[in-house]
C-alpha cells in the first residue's frame, strides 16, 4: 500500500476527476458506475470496488468492478449492514474475524464500507471496497472514500 501522504493525494486527485466527470450527469447510478471504475483502476490495493443500494430490507448490488458479487445482502449480517446500522465507516482488517461476515468471494481478506447518503442525508446504500490481503485499509482510505461517496448524490 502506498504511504499515507501519497494515498491521500491520490484520493484528492480521484475526487477532482470525479467532480469533473459528474458534471455531465446527476444520475446516481451513472455516478456510481464511474466512481467504481475509476477507483478500481487507480487504487492497486482494491480487489472489489462497488456499491450496494438499499431496497427495503436488503442491499442489492449496484455498479461494481471486480469478481462476481453477492447480488443481494439480506439484513442483518455483514459489514455493509453494520455500516448502515452505525451510520459511519466500518474498517475491517480481517473479514474472517468479523462476526456475521458475508463471504461473497473467499479471496477477500479486508474491507472498508462507507454509508451512501442521498441529498437529504438519508442512507440509501453503501460504497464497499474489499482487498485480497489483510489490513489493506486505514483512516486515509476511509476519509478518501467518504469524500467520494458524498459526491454521488451532490
């Protein structure tokens, strides 16, 4: 993983690129697809990068990059649901040690999940990123991904 300063700068550049790209459409699904593609391409430690959209009592996969994902994540288990319950970022250094982890791909070893909010502040889904090695994410990733998540419905 790159040094913290390099990583933070990379997130700033990606957010700037996304702001320019998002100026062309306000559609949140198009923005999710663009963000997932750019993040996945620019962040070498990302194994799976994507969004789950909240639909009643389940999370339905949205735009993503990486191996095939779980199509639906029913409540209440998993890191994504934990982020929704808490209303904040959840960093998991070892998914195998996370109670109730939902394994969509056995190669996933660590994860960071950011609640996705609409313009009114309601949680409408999550930005979910997995790595194929333990302890791949830290506070710099969390902060960078929060900034990017806020751009989806801006």
